[in-house]
């Protein structure tokens, strides 16, 4: 499923984010960029040790990545040339969680823009071990991405790559509702 937003395509796909042919993929990261489990672990394993080495170097140079912000490394052995590590919030049920999740999405898209990228794929950030309920996260993430694409951007394609049909279906319903 996809929609056009001011010349850019916002697309939903179900599958493996590491297999996508985009300039960058977004990793749902923790502040220390330690890529042990979940999406981060899969990206690090498939991309090879370069991603973790560059992540460690980024943290040594800049310190931990604040919740709601992002960092960028190469894509190692992945199809994507870059991995953007977006740090979403650990869900606590407050409005602050939504603010930080929206900020993480905007930060990832801004880093893609800052590096002259045309396409980027994002997972459902914070919905795994960080406990963000998918139904709530979808609203925040899509709202942030749509607002970003309505502004000045060189991005031509933003893909939400979702793991499992139930998550895809929730995103599809919300995308339809937000773009009517």
C-alpha cells in the first residue's frame, strides 16, 4: 500500500527490513547502540561487524544517542548503504512517550535528508521490547512521517517495513484514516 505526499511516496510493506532496496534502513536502537536483539540484532547480524564497530565509535565520539534522536552508520553488508539508528522511548503511557517517538521518526528522516538520501525504510520503532502498544505507535509514527514529507525534503520514498500481517494491517488502516 502506498500514498503520494507532496511528490514523495509513503509506502507500507510487510517483510524483512534488511532485504529492502533503499538508501537507508532505520534500526530501532537503544541509547548505547548495542545491537543485541530484536530488529537491531537482525540488522547487526546481516550487516556484519562493521555496523557494531561504527556504532561503538559513534558512541565513543558523541556519547549515548538521546531518546528521540538518531545516529547514522554505514550499512555494512546490507543492500542499504546506511543504517540510521533511531532511539525511541520505553513506553510509559504518558504524552512524553508520544513526543519522543515522533521525535525519533523526525530525527531519522532528517538524517536521511542531511546525507542526501532519497529513500529510507523504518520499522515499528519502540513496539518490541520497549513495550509501545502498536495501535498507539502507528498513529504517532505516521503522523510524524506525513508531517515531515509535507515540509521541505529531498526524500522521494519513505517505507514502513512491518514485521507480520497484523502490524501491517494496523498501519494500513491508520494510513488510510490519516490521508483521507
